[in-house]
C-alpha cells in the first residue's frame, strides 16, 4: 500500500480523464492520495475531490509564486476550510525565488502568515522551496514551525539541510527526481535519511519519474519513487511502502 502525499489531481491536465487516473493508481496499490490546492481554483477542486472520494484528502494553502495575489480574505477562507474533516494540512506554502511574479518580501510575509495559521488550526505545513533554502529554514525557525511540523515537499536539498529540517519536526518527501540518473542530492538524501523520516510523492502532473520523464505524471508512478528508494537503501519496496504509509498516516492523522 502506498500513499501519494502530494498530487495535483485538481490540475487542468486531468480535466478529461481524472477518474481513469485515479483508477490506475488504486489498481497499483496507491490506496490514498493527498491533493494539494494552492490558489482559489485549485483549492475548490481539491475539496471537491476529497468530498467525492473516501481515499482522497486535501491540503489547502497559497503557493509562493502567487503570493502577490493572496489576500487576508483568502487566508481567512483557508482557515475556515481547515476545520473540514478531510483537510489534513496547510500548503503548499514557502518560497520560490526562481520565478519573479511575487516579490521576495511579499512571499515571506504570506509564508509567515500561513505558518501562523497552521499553528492556530494545529495542522502540518507543506513546504515548497525553490532556490530559497536559507530563507525557508530561517523563517521556519523564527516562526517556531516545529510546533506543528510538516513536510519538505519534493525535497531537493542537501543531507545537511534535510537533517536541519528533521530537527524542526519536518518529514522529508521525495518525488520523481530521486529516479533521475543525474540527481545526486535526492539519492544522497534517500540513502542517508532514516526511513521513519521519509515520505513519497509524485507532485503529478509534474516531475514525472524515470522512465516516463517528459510525459504527464500520475499518482500511479509513486510506486517508482518507492522502488528507487528501496534500491538505494538495499531494502524491499514493501518495507518502503509500509514505512512511508505509516509516516503519512501519523503526520496527517489518518486513521482509516
């Protein structure tokens, strides 16, 4: 049994065949999926999917790239949704310095507000980090994010950064890039980080694992992430599946 802890089944890329995509995942043993909303449109779709399917859960938050569009009304709405029984986290939030749509100071402000919100509603935080590691770690420390902990989503940093995040009560989630032949850092993290601190995800429809790189990603491919981690650690896929599933259920407080 696998849990895809971060998937965007609410993306336009699945508009035509989301039911088939879900069926393929279930048939491969991906028995639970966490759909992440990151703006008004995707949050509404994530909530609808979570309400329609007993095995789908929702995470709600505001993406750093679009931080400039986030209003206090949006954050109040996210806070209200946090009371829903199928909402298991706040995010994805964080910092993204690769794109320049939202100025860094606005990104940091919205990031801080969502950490504070997560602490208020007592839900884990799902962190997006691109080209902003030092500021992400600093803000997590300054805002005492360890109070709720959460997930470093699709982690691509160093073993040292991973360990620093684990010390702040965060899980390390690996996705498709760990399967890439040239992906040195994710493979090192997979080797060094204990299994009880790891999660698996697809970030589908993005970051498709090898050998399907370049095509649309799907939650069924989270099995390939688990296989790569198993290979790197020299253990069975079943061990990776069992541990990462237990980790996800514990973090998200999923009892089923």
